[in-house]
C-alpha cells in the first residue's frame, strides 16, 4: 500500500531514515521513499543519500560514550566565602606579639634531644619526645639526627691532652736516639767488582777489595 504525503508521520520518517541505511540500489522502486511518497527517485539520488547515511551511522557507532565536555568546578573551589572560611588570611601581628617573626608560635627551650636522658620513659624512644610535645622551629639542628655534639671533655682539657702526647712522643724519640747504640756497618765488597758480570770494561762496577773508603776526607777535598 502506498501512503499519501498527508499520512506520513514523524514515526514513518524515522523508520524510513533507518531503513535507508541499507543500500538503496538493491531496493529499486520499493524504496521507503517511494513507499511513503509514491514518487520514484533517481538512482544517483538514492546512492548519494544512502552513502551519507551509512557514513553517519558508522561514525555514530565509533563514537565514544557521551562525556562532559565543559569544565566544572564545585562551589568549594569557586565560592569566595567558602574559600575565605577554609583558608583565612594570616593575622597581622605587631613586633611585640611576634618578636621572633614566626607567626606567634611559642618555641620550647632550645635543647638538643641528644642531651636528654636516653633511658627516660619517652613516648618516642628514638626521638626522646613525649606525645603532643611541641617541636622547636629549629628542630633540624636540635633533633636527634642533627650533627653530634661532642661533650666528653671541654676544649681546654683536649688541648692539654694533645700537648702531653706530643711531648711524650718527642721525649721518647730523643732518649732512644741518645742511648741506642749504632750498628757497625761497612759496604759489601765483591771480587773484581763484578766487572764481567755487569757488562765488562767501561761498565759501572760494584765495590771491590782495596777500593778507598767511601766518603773519605781525601775524596771530599778532590
């Protein structure tokens, strides 16, 4: 049955568009457009319309799920009142209220944790600190992992001990040098001075019997 143009509803048009996804060349005169309007269409018109609809359907099938395209920031980040409530301005303190220029923070005594009793009943045994105890703003140089402070002896005692050691060492060396007897020694002599073994005439030979004493007064004068 052929529908007249007046009886075509939006539902019929939607069905026709979906049906056109199939190549209209194979449908011939029985295309939905012909069934709905009663007017045949040219072949090139059916092919062009089917190609466009097929490309659109393929694009729609490959499209990702719809996501939010615009940016959205909650009121907790954009509302000025909420921001001021969460992050209030730093109070301005006078020099009397904030002498150390640290925001009015009251520092505990500047005592190195190294000097505290290592056997005390501390909540933190390693840092020697109790629970809830405030930390000094210079904790990086007062903590237990800061450079070790030598407290075994003071500087005056240390220099005195070093001086005693140097004096004792020099004194022992002087005493040994004065009392320790010298060993009698004499250069070793070889027969013929090992002239042949060292390369023959003209070679620097070793000491031979009868050679003058080394470093004698006569040789020094010459």
